[in-house]
C-alpha cells in the first residue's frame, strides 16, 4: 500500500512537471503574453485606467490556453504520431518533448489540449456576449488557430508559410483582443502594432525551424525552411522582420512616437538573422532564443511606453 501511494504521488508530480513543460513558458511569453501586454498598452493609452479588468483577465487566460496549452498539445500529439518528435534532438525545438521524455502519455497530452479548447469555448462565449462582434473574430481565431495548425485535414504546420497563414492572424488577434476586452472597442493602432509584433514573432519562428530541418523533412513536414532550403532561412527571417516595419511611418505620424522601439527591435533582429549558421543546430537554437527575447522586449517595452508617450 505505501509503495502504491508513493507511486501515485510520483506520477502526479511527473504530470505536473509535464504540464508546466507543455506550457513552454518562453515561447508562450514571446508569442502570446508579450502580444497581450502590447494590447494592454494600447488600451491604457486610449482609455486610461477606465478599463474592464475582469474581461482583460479572461482574455489573458484565453491567450495562455490557446498559445500555451492547446497549440503545443495538439502539435506535440500529431508530431509524435507522425514521428517528427522522435527524430528531433536539438535543444529547445521539437515541441515540449513531454511525450518522448515520458512525463506525459500521448493520451494525456491530447486530453489536456481538448480540455483547453473546451475552456476556451466557455471563456470565449462570455467575452463575445460582453464585447459583441469585435470579439467574435478574436475568439474564433484563438480557438481555430491551434486546431488548423496541427490537426488534419488542414494541418497547416506541415505546409510552407504556415507562419503567415496561421501565426500572423493569431498574434494580431491577441493584441486586438486585449484592446477590445479592456476598452470594449477595437482600434487601428492595435491592428498596426499587432502586425508589427506578429511579423517579429514569425521572424524568430523561422530560425527555430532550422535545427528541425532534417526531422521535419523526413516526416514530410514541409515547413517554409524545408520548402525553401535552410540556406535561405536567414533571408526569409530577415524579410519577415523587414516587412514588419512597413507600417511604422504611418503609425508614427498618425498615432505615437513610441513606435521608434519597433525600429530598434527590427535592427537587432536583422543584425542577428544574417549571422545564422544554417548547418549548426546549436547556433540556430541560441539565435532563436536571442531573437525571441528581442520580440518579447518589444511587446512589453511598447506596453510601458505607449501610456507614457500617449497616442
């Protein structure tokens, strides 16, 4: 009996550690929470402190469930089924790796992802009822994006330029969703800054696909890097980062001088990606982490400067 109790406690602890690992805190903060912070900055700059804190908190939870649990869980499950994660060995890539490390079973990962989607439906329904039509698109994208990315028949994660088709709309919706949840209305500033931040996000995402080039290719996962070749990864990442700042002159003139932060982030990103060593997985993993931190700093930095400098 005591051995069975200790075994149960040990298994529970393993699952808890697995859930935390499944959350993938660094990518989730860079993808989701920094985008949410950017949206909060836009909302406070527009409305001051007269914001809806409850709906803001629910939107924050929705972002965490969508980008931190559902997307990773579904992607991990399908990558394990297809064999991609069994071949991926580079540090920091290959999903959360909770299945190959034995911290969670395939069934547990799928159930966790499904539970997250159900919770997102409940939270999303409340937000749509409270905020109306502008929130409907945000919630729909938040729920559909992780499903479309990993699950057949779309499984966009196995197709080139999925980062543009799924990633960019999802991240823009996080920024706009935070703005709408807090103020009750959307703004072009949230859309514009969301686009800038989303393009920065997919710029580092391209670098993250370089270490997984071989396992992705063998598993039939035709990512943009597999499709174009890893020699072109730095060019594609640099193009995405440069497209990001195309709305900057308009945003600076029409809305806020705080947009200069985006120019600084762009310069730092581009400076890094053209030093990418495409056949050195460890270097690519380090560069991915560096550019992830730059993108995170952009989102949180703008969230502070926007209210201070005004719109």
